[in-house]
């Protein structure tokens, strides 16, 4: 698992190991020189030093944006995740553009899934249908988080069971036949149909 996906997972579950990200003076100086010569990975590591090692969000953003400018798709994903979680103040249009870049140009499936889910998160309050479309793309990779995000939209709705049944059937169209996701969805559909038949 790469650093970016690890970062996003840590962000989602609030797991912080400050010591492992802290840089000593020599390490910092070496990475700063590499960053000044256009090394996006070095810039991202400096971001981690400030964000995780020193808990200095304001200083970390400079290095994250520099890593983005230097071409890092990982930095694009991390920037957008911080933005959607309102940890940093940023231009949402820019963050959305970064996520689309990850989807179009990254070759890492996990990063693409996170990009789809974060795009859904950006739109979930303003354009539910568009948010669901993005979550569905994430679900097409058999991603359970994407599925749960669709269900969360209807949480507490009077017709929650009907909505869950509808989306379970739609998600089943994306699932590979015989896969764990397909088995899970078939079981869920059976449970939901049984519950609904008992209401009639």
C-alpha cells in the first residue's frame, strides 16, 4: 500500500504516529534541497513532517501544494481529502480537478476508489444524484465504503428498506459474478425482500 492511500486511511480513522513522520535537521535539509530541485516525493515527505510529525497544518499545506505543482497524483488525492474533510481551507473547484486527475491518470486502483468517494463527498449535500453516481463508480471496484456511502444517504428515510433494496440490486450489476461482493449483495437482497414482504 502506498503512502498516499495510507495517509487517507489514517485520516479517516484518526490514526497518527507522529514519531515516524518527524524529520531531524539533516533529513529536513536534504529533503528541502531535493524539493527545491523539483522532487515531488521530497515535497510530500516534508508535508508529512509538518502535518503528522509537528501537527502544523498551516505549514504543511505549502509543501503539499508544492508537491501537487510538481506533478504528484498522491499529493492531489491528499490535498482533496483534507479539503473535503475541512481540515484545510481550499478552493473546492481545484480539489475536484485534482481528484479527476487521479481518476484519469493514476494507475493505482485504491487511489482511484478514494478519488471517486471523495468526489461523492464533495457533492453529497448539493447534488445527491451526482454524489451517488461517483459512489457507484467506486462501488464498481467492489468497494464496500462506496456501498455504505450510498446507504447512508437514505439513513432514517421512511422508505429506507426500499431504497436499500433498489441500490443493492443496482450495485449487484457492477459486482463480478461469484465475487465476495456479489455474494454479500445477494444475501442482503434476500434479507431486505424478506423484511419488506413481512410488512405487507
